[in-house]
């Protein structure tokens, strides 16, 4: 049996990568395992991978590599098959959609597993025909936004099984999103046996591991450890991991003056040598879907202090037996739990032994067997070793699974075998979304419009379609604008009639001057009213009267201002200027023309001689 895992990247460090590799290495001894990595941002993986596992990177985003594909024009177009509300939507593109589609179109995998919401949508759409499709949830139901959960509903309905890592989260999914044909269950992550000896708990070191992000609430851990260091200054806290909160955590360390007691170690792989150096493991997360680091610490023999968040820690730790659970966000409670284990060495050793025994249930062999039982229940492999396809359940064509409503019709067809099967041309195209345009396979004739806007096949009992001939004729169009009333200057159709050319008298002797117009100096005081030029002028007959025109007196253009800056107005009565304005500067008279420089007396040889007007010799 061939099993294919679709993961965001296998070349990084994270809980999803570790649990995928743990499960793949356990299954590779009995089955063919393939890990399809969407991105490849480095040449080698941070973990040691079994050479029997086949790694298939689809997109090279390593900027240092000569084969980097970030400048591909198709990569700059947004993805169409990836959910838009997914957190990593901007990293995906139409090129990645095409790569995933082409890979699984030529794949012969029996089981395809998606490891995050966007990749679950990929395997729901592009998994090969007849394969068992499984989605994994490594976060929690409440961690995702409502818009993403609603967008993922049709993709989850097309799965065979949806697996969470905690039973509490699986119960929430079953309550808030019941899926008729998809089985929702929980299978925990697997953690292999450490390659080093368990810790002897004789040191004075507290260890925390995980991504340096806000959800881990490491600032609360630093605040709690400040109270521990005040009573036990010989104890040290080490935090292993990387993330965007590193600078913020440094400021908190300097704030509480813990530069010598709190150390940021950075990423560590493998992590087991760091666990065995410590005596206590601690976690202050706001929410944990599973708590991979908690199981790793317990397998190395460390008692764990963890917040009682949803949902993993309370299913992993038995408070008072192999660890202590404290309220979320309470630094005082974390400090008290740490002081309890630090000051009571016997309790610490007893909890360490119980942690080793209780963490055996997360061994990769036990977890892999639960997955194999699930594959068999879903029909991935029958007794003869061939893939089994349940009729009606796995109807596929060209790598595209039928939507949920088509599977309902398939089950109805099994109950009524006399109904005709749908021809191949009525099945949805693999590259077309089933929500846009689909056709129901049980209605053989005609077309009708679905209430949601989809075009589907018409049945024999549907009403006949209305043809264009049955529609009533449309009334003729009327002119948009017509004049309010027609005058002699308008044509019968409403258009404006052009005015005839003016008929001027032939030139003759010079006529007498006309009377002055109204408003001129000559017209003032005269007893006669000057003639006015109007639109009723006989020289322009047939023109609609508008307003009276008066001939204006020609005025000279205004003088050009010498200064661009406007001056404040003078007082109307000649008083001093208004308050707030500077006094007006009077223009200085031009200096007298002299032969020497202005303001200086001429030289002696140019001065006039006494009694003469000429210069001195």
C-alpha cells in the first residue's frame, strides 16, 4: 500500500514535521511512503530522514539556489484551489495549484493525507481516484476563524476521515460541524523512544521548548521564574526554539534582571539531549492542540508543569501523578508549582518515573497501528492486497470526487437499481469547482436553473421553457428630450430651425451717428431714451428672445501692478493706517545724476573749477 503525506514543508522545524516523520518512519518498514513537500527553502532537512522515504518537493523557494522559482510569472498569480481564509494563503499561487494537481493526477497512492487546512482542501480536490482521503487537524477547532471553518465545510464533507490529535477537539468538531459521510475521530501524535538515557533529575535546570510566539506566553514564564530565582538563585531556565518574539523576550529578561538565570538557546535538533539536562519541564501555552513537547519531556523522564489549556495537556498529564496542571495566564500559580517540585526532590523523582510509564501509549508503533486500522476500515486495502472501492462512495472521474449531493444520489441509485446511470459527460470536470456549475445525473432531459444560480439538468416533469417568441413585444423608444413648447423657430420634429442669414442694406453714404447708449456720459441728462439692441433686432429675425444686450463703453485695460504683494487699504478719511499694519514706506526720490558714484563726492580731477563749468586740469 502506498501512503502519501502532503505537508507545507519538510525542511523546517515544528511539531507537525516531527509527528509526520515519526509516523512515516514507523510505516515505511511495511508500506511505501511518500512525503510531498510544497516548499523547499533549504537543501537539506533539519531532521534525519530514513532514506527509504521518498521526498518530493514541488516548489523551490530557496533564494540561494540557482533553481529558485520565486520569479516565475505564474507564481505571482493568486491561488484558486487554496482556501482564501487560510493563514498561509499569500504564500500559495496558481503555480502551486498546478503542481499539486499534476502530481496527484499521475500518482497511484492508495491513501492521501493532508496535514493542514489548506492542504486538506488540496487532497479533497486533487487526490487520485479510488484513494482514501484523510485530513489531519494539528490545531484546534476554536483556533481557526469562523470564515475558514465555513470555507472548509465542503472540502471536509468530501473526506473519508478527519483526524484530530485530542478527543476533546474531536468532540467539538462533531458538535459544531456534523458531517454525514466523514468520520471524525482522534489519534494522538507519536513520539519515538529517546536515543539517550533518561534524566537523573539531579540538576538545577528548568527546560522549556517550542516556537517563540505569543500563544506560548513565555513572558508569563519569565515573570514566574523571577519569583523562583528570588528564592533559589542557583536554578536556571533555558528556552529552546525560534520565533518572532525573541526581542520581546529579551526585554522581559532585562526588565526582571534575569540575564544570568534565563537563557534563549535557539532551535535545537534533536531535542532529547536538551531535555535530559534538565530536572523540570514547563509549558505556559494559551492553547495546545496536543502538546508534542510535553510528551517528549515525559519520555525523557521529566515531570511537567503545564497550563490546563484546551485540549492536549489535560489528556497527556495526570495532575499530581506525572506532572502539575495550573490555570492559564497565572504567573503566581506557575511559580508555586515550580517551587513545589524544586523544594521536594522526592516528589520530583516519583513524578519522573510515572512520566516514563504513562508516555508509552504515545509510542509510534501503537499510533501507527491505529492508523492502519483506520485505513482498513475505510477500504484502502482488501484481503487480496488490492485497493477496495466501495460502490457509490468512491465515484470519481479524472481525479475529481463527486460533491456531497451526488453521493446522496449514488446511494439512492443503489437502493433503486432500475434507475439509469449518469453518462460520463454529466459528471463534473476535474478542474471546475462543483459549486459553480454542476448537473444532477438523474434528470435526463433539458435544462433548468437551480435556485442558487447553478445550471442543472431538467427533468421530465419540469415546466417548458419560455422562448423569446412568447415574450410580448417591447414598446418603441421615445425621444429622451423634447422642448417644452414649440415655437416658430422649431421644426415639427422638435429640432431647432437654423436662422436665415441676416439681410443687411447695401453700403451707401455714411449714416448719421446713432444716439448714445444708456449709461454713457452723453446720455446722462438727455430727455430721450436711447435705443436698445435686443434679440428682436430686425436684422436677426426668428431668434428666440432671451435678454437685453447693451453696448458697453470701451475701457482701457487696468494698469499693471508694480508690486505683486498686495498692500492693505488706506483709511477712508486719511487717518493713520489701521492697527496691526506696518507704516507705508514712501518711495524715495531718484538721486541726482552725478558723474561719480551715487552718495559720494566726485574725485578732485572731476570737480568744476571755480568760475568755470569744466573740470580742473
